[in-house]
C-alpha cells in the first residue's frame, strides 16, 4: 500500500486533491444556476418536459463525456484536466492551446514539466476567454453580431475557424511525424465518407485508435 | 426590464465567472511555482502565458459569437454563464433548441416565460454535469496508469515519444479529416473548397513561419507562429470569399454547383 503511494509525486497528489475539491465546487456552482433562476422567478418547469428534452441530448453528451475523459485526461495533465473540464470548450480551444504550449516549450506531455506547462496554458486560456467574452458581452455585442452575421464580409473567418486552427497546429506534427499522420487522417476521411455527420467526439476516438495502432505497427515493421 | 437580463442574472454571472477565474489563478500559481522548482526558466513560463493568451483570442471570439447567437432567444446573460463554465459551442445550442422544441418554441423566438427559461437552464446544466462527476473519480487513476506505462517505457524512450506524438496526431487528424470530408448538421462550414483552402493555407503558412524562425533565428516569433498562421488562414478565407466567384467558394462535396 505504502509502495503504491510512492508512485505519485507529492505535487501530483496535491494537484489531484485540489482538483477534486475545485471540481466538486464547480458542480455545486453549476447546479446553483438553474436552482437560483427557478427560485428567483418562481418558475419551476414541468419535470416531464425537462425529461423529454434530456432524453434527446443525454445519450450523446454523456457518451461524449466518457470518451472525452478517457481521451483528454492523459494529454492535458492532472491540473490541466481538472481546469479544462470545468472551464469547457476543450476540443476547440483548451486542448489545441495546451498542445501548442507543449510544442513551444519542447516538453513531453507525460513529464512533470509538461504537466506544469499544460496547466498554465489552460489556466491562461480560460482567463483570456472569460475576459474576451465578458468584454464582448458588455461592450461589443451589437458590433460583433454584425461581424459574425452570415452576410458579413468576415463571416468565412469564423465559419472556417477549425480548419485554420487545426491546420496551423497540425503543421508542426506533419513536418516531424508525417509517416504517423497519414494513416489516421486517411482513416478519418474514410469513416466520414460513410458517415459524414459523425460527431467529432466519436471521430476523435476512431482516429486516436488508428493513430496509436498505426504507430505500433510501424514500430514493429521498423518503418520509424 | 427583461427578466433574462435583470441585475439578478448579472449577479449570477459574476458569481460563476468569479469562481472560474479564481480556480484558474489557483492552478496557474501552483504550476508556476512547481515549474520554477523543476528548473523551467522564467522565459519558458512567460512564453507559455503569452502564446496561450494570443492563441485563445480567435476561438474566444468564436465562442462570443455563439453567446450572441443564443442571446436573441435566451438573453445575453444565460449563454454568457454557460459558455464561461463547462459549456461548448455545439452543446448549448442543441440543448436549448431541444428544450424549446418540447415546449413548442424555438431559438428563433425570444423566451418570454420564466418557466421556459428555467427549463432551458436545467437542460443545459444537466447535460454537461456528467464529466464533472467522472473527472474527480477517474482522473487520478488514469494518470497513475499513464505514469506507469511511461516510466516502463523510459528504457525505450523512443517508443514513449512516438506514442505520445501519435496520440496528439490522432486528435488533430479528426479535425483535418473533417475539413477534408466532413458535413455539419446545419450545413454551415461543410467540407469543400473553402475548408480545404483554409486548411492548406494554415499548414503552408505554419511551415513558412517555422522556416523563417529557424533561418533567421527569430526565437521571439516562435510562440506567435501558430496563432499567426491561424489568423492568416482565417483572413485568407475572407479574401477568397471576396475575390473568387460564388460557384467556387460555395463548392462542397454535398453541394456541387
């Protein structure tokens, strides 16, 4: 028992302790929002209606939550995981932001240095996002509505933000590990060919398995 | 005054957002101290802060867009709260639309009944709470397993490096594949000429910037190379949409003009 405890450094232990407390706190804060709204406006909804709506979204989003926890936790580090799951927007912001920071700092995600860099990156990203949304909401909302309107000149910039983001992020990996990159991209395209609207959470799981499986096979065949 | 944008709602937003900011500061300070103990230089840590801040600007604007889109039906405060904590672009829209559908309404009509408003708040919240239950239970165990595998593999550190890179590539590959042949449920941003042109621009500009940094030894440009490539690719999407005929820019695999 004592031996098992030694496996994790005191820093990791304290991050997990703090992370659990903060996450449970966040759960309380999150649930307090609908409770406070219903109490304040004396407007408790029909639970039957809420259930009808939830039945449509829960299987997708709770399933995605399981996949996301399994996929992102090993990559974001302990502190990064606790922070990212509370602050949200993991796929389109926190995860690529942490990957970029790890790449810049030239540290491995599974090292303690990687843990530190990933946590700082996700924390800064959360604060900057919160600030931008707050400033936007308070000051620029009429202007931004026009900017992102489908008829606006700037609309394509926001419509194609994900190809821009992952193209820029993927370039470094493509350059260094092009052999590893070809197979999972190909698998992703083939899967989309048969199921073009497949949710990105599920697609990530498929390409991740293809990428790691492909890497194992290439190492066995001594291609890399 | 519209109850959806009352001082009470703004107070609620301040409470939730305050929590997120304090939690973020707590973890940043903790990680910074540990980083210094591990020997990471102040410059490395500062670069992490600056590049992460710059990196977050464009996606944050995109999230702000969702807040504004949802604001027409839900008021600005509830989407603001939801997208500052745990929420994400796709989920909030789908969850609120599902609830409003059940109540015979839709996101294109402003909510006037507090009961509808409360119902939407519940569906948005309950759909996303599951991850917050899973993380405290499984995060430590997953890390222990990963640490164990990595320490075993340190004897063959090449394998650990390759698998770590393969894991990142696996995630990025999903988005690259979607830009090449993906379809969105609402048809906005389907794969086709524009998505592929934006993707290719981002990759090429990244290569060029990296080459420039290497050749000219521009270490200070390095942290900005990735966000810069992203902004240039976004700008290219705007320019292409302006200068090319609609026939070309509207081309998608499902809408061949």
